[in-house]
């Protein structure tokens, strides 16, 4: 049976339609894969110089945290396998640092650092748009929220979280850093958590 010219035209138009629909979707998938595979730039070399604390500063800030009663014995609805960092509020969403490894009140790691953070609602659902992350040293602070938001994802494989931040930090000068994460729920309850991170070597 011969295909008429009109029939051939219809087939061609259908193919063009499907390509116009599938091409943007394919690009979106490829772009998403590229973002996930990208490294986390926590601080540049110059930023690291400004934010890295001296040993004296480090000890003073850790002592202040311990004296304020914000050590890692805070009761939270996670399993014992989930390492929970220090918090300043109890009513906001739970921010749990699973990786790097906890060493008491602070965390130690070599480069590259595999970062894994669980975000979980507590009294009300999370308002993810309120996520704010900064590096801090004294009065100096640096907003790095936009650097980490691309690594925000949905939980998989039974992860006990509403949102997960996961990425690899391939480069960061050895030093002692204070990273502050804050997050609110839809009722305005806020949780602020400090990550005291010591990079041992590159």
C-alpha cells in the first residue's frame, strides 16, 4: 500500500512534535545530572584564609558551645547511627550532619569531604526557601547558601529526612571552620546549627 504525500506530511509533523517535546526533557535530565556531579565549592582559597580560625579562636568557640549546653547530646528523633550536631533552638526543623565524622562537638575530615546533611521537619513542615548557610569567623560572615542549594535533593533508600544535602568538597585549605546552617518551618519555628569543621589535610 502506497503512502500518500499527505500521509507522509502527517508522519513528519508528528515526528517533529515528539522531538519538540522530548528534547527539552532530555536537556533537563542532562542538566540535572551535571549539577549533581559538580563539586561543592565551600570556600575559595582567599575566603578560606579569612574564615580559617587560629587554634586559640577554635578552642574558645568550642568551649563557649560546651558551656552553653549545646553539645551533641541533644535529644532528637533519629537513630543512634545518625550523628547530630549542636543546635541553638529546639522548635525548628532538625538539621542532622551525618558526614563528615563527628569528633565530639566538632567534625574532622581530609579532602575530599563527602558532605551529607539530613533536614527533617519537627513541629511543622519545612519551609525549604528559608534555608540559609554561611561561613563565620568573629564578625565576618560569608553567605554560601547558593553554592549548596544545587546539592539539595529528595531522600532515597529509606533516608530519615524530608530533604538531603549531599555533595563532595574536593578542595579546601587545611584549617578550622565554622559553618552555620539555619532553617525554619512553615510556622516560623527556626533551627540554627553550627558545623565546626577541621580540615586536616588536602
